[in-house]
């Protein structure tokens, strides 16, 4: 395996984390509400610090172990370097059999899938950055690693993420069962070369 290179689109640069990204990432996750309400602000910052440290080491460590390049990346404007958000891919164990096209079974076995994630600063919403970063990741992962498919998951009420999935050419499926909550709507895109 190899590391995923820095990706560039027309407007964006998608690069690995560095230890200098803590403040921007912490601000992003705070303003979009990706926080644990039980934790104090100091505890939340400590969690985010560990996440940034892990993310900044993850890409090279996985390459050193000859493992697939999973993890989150920083997204910034190519022209200015301004922070826009984060995106990434992870290996997730998902109950795909709960989806209609996979059988719709309540006692579905978990199976590994490659899943995308994205988060954009609210002041950058509406500019098409999430589909642009998602498309760059999908293209790189399909081309470089010949994956069979890539998925993304969200809740029923997260229509913004569902629109991004549609713009990425994903087929949306609604889970026939209420849980897990983050697996209520699943976007699936198949590798056209498979």
C-alpha cells in the first residue's frame, strides 16, 4: 500500500493533518456541533488534540505498515490556504444487510466498507466544497486502490449530506430499521471500472 497523495481540485487542496491544525479543527467541530455534551470545554479540546495528533501521524504510519490509507485530511482553498473543513475515508463495519438492496434483514452481519466523511465550516456552506472534496477522494480511491464501492452514512434529517451524496453520484438507501442512528441513510457509489 501507499500513502494517499495531496489531492488538488480546481479550488481545493486536500492534505494530511499537521500538529498545527488543532485550533481550526477544534473550531470546526465546535461550531457544527460535533461535541460530546457531557464533556467540559477543556475535555473536548483534549479529545480534539488527540484526534489531530493521531491524524497527523496516521497516514505515514499506515504506509509504514503496508496498510490502506484511511483517515481524515485538511481541506483548504488552493489559492489562499484558508481552512475550509475536513474530509476523509475510514474502514467501517456496517450492517449493510439492513438496506433494501442488500436484503433488508434486521439481524444483518457487519461487514467492512470504505466510508467517506466531510465537514465544512458553516461560513463556507453553499459553495459546493463538500461535493468537490468528496469527488476528489472517490476518484483517487477508485483509481489508486481499485475499490469496489464507497459509502457514506447520515441521519434521516441531514438533508444537506444527502444532497452531497446525490451530487457525488451515490445511490441513496434508507435503512429499514431505526438504528444505528448514523446509518439511517446510506449513499453508495460503485466503481465504474469494476
